[in-house]
C-alpha cells in the first residue's frame, strides 16, 4: 500500500513540472553578444568563404570552369585588387639637371620671341647706315637691333621680366651715323669715333639708370646676361681700358665676329 501511494503521488508532480517548464520565458541573446556573433560570421565568410570561392573560380574543370569563364569578376579578385602595390611617383623627386645654356639654345630653336624678326639677316658692312627693314624692333616698339642680337635680347628680357616683375628698360640701341656724330660732338670722349660704334652695328644697348643703379637688377643681368650672349664689356667696367659705362651692354657673338669687342 505504501509503495502504491508513492507512485500515485509522484505522477501529478511530474505533470506540474512540465507545465512550469513550458510556461517559463525563453532567454534572448544580449545585443552585444548578437553583434559579436555577426562580426565573427562576417570574418569567417571573408577568410574562408571568399578564398574558397576564388579557388573555385580558378578551377578549370566542372562548375569552377563555368565561374572562370564568366565575365563578372570574382569577389576574391575584387578584394585582392585593393592590395596590389604600386610604386608612387613623388612630386618632390629631383628633376634631371638641365643647364641654362641648353635651355637657351632650345628656346632659340623652338620659339622666336620676336616672330616678325629674322635673325639670319645680314645688314651689310655700313656702320650706322643699316636699312630699317634689316633691323628688328624690340618689345618697347622703339629700340632696334640687328636680328640675331634682337632675338637674344628679347629672350633675355622675358626671363628678366619674370624675375623682376617688369621689362628691361633701354634708352639707346642702334645709332645712325648722324646720331653718332651728334653724340661725339655733344659728349666728346664718351663715345666711340663715328662709324666705329657697336651701336652703329645694332649690337649694343644702353640701359636705363633704374636698371644700372639697382643692385638686384644689375646683379641679375651680370649673372644671366652672358647666357644669352649679352654682357657689359671689359673696357666699360671699373678699371677697364675705356670710360666706366656700366649701362653699356653688347651682344658678344656679334662683336666677336666683327672684331669690335675691344678689351
């Protein structure tokens, strides 16, 4: 009897436990745990699924062959393309050394700064009697020089203007024989004998005092002028054989050819 009572009493208890368990609320994942599970799953796809997909895409048989023949890029190729290294070109990399003379020669060949001037014209042997048509007018619309000297001076002026912010100022260039005679009369001893001046050949200029007595400008010209063939001749410098004339500049290739570049 005692055993039968025990068995009967335990049955309701078992049903009660099942009902209690069924009515107990289910546990939900904490949001942080859910996010962590998503990230882990995403990484698993990137590290396992993507390489596996790429491997299938590279297979040349079966289903892999169909993927390899597809025109659409594989996920692996898209992701791996970002990892391709390229050698960048530095904007600060030093440029090849280029000599100033080479640049000048190139400029003379490629572009004439005086398009209407023919530097090959020979104005003839008459000092101070050169026809106007055989001379070239400079950027100021007034001063004129022999063609080759004018082109070189114009190229020099372009760089001077870029460096100084204003064009080179010139007071005198080609002088006719009559002008040479007048100058010899009004300023005796300060000008060459009429008919011998390099101004009469269209190979010399006189600079404005605003250039001659400006240390920055005259220093720039002294350094850069010879690159274009222009220089203050030795006789016109301090201690030279002639009068001190820092404003007087000559086209050296021309005076050397004529033998008029006196020391």
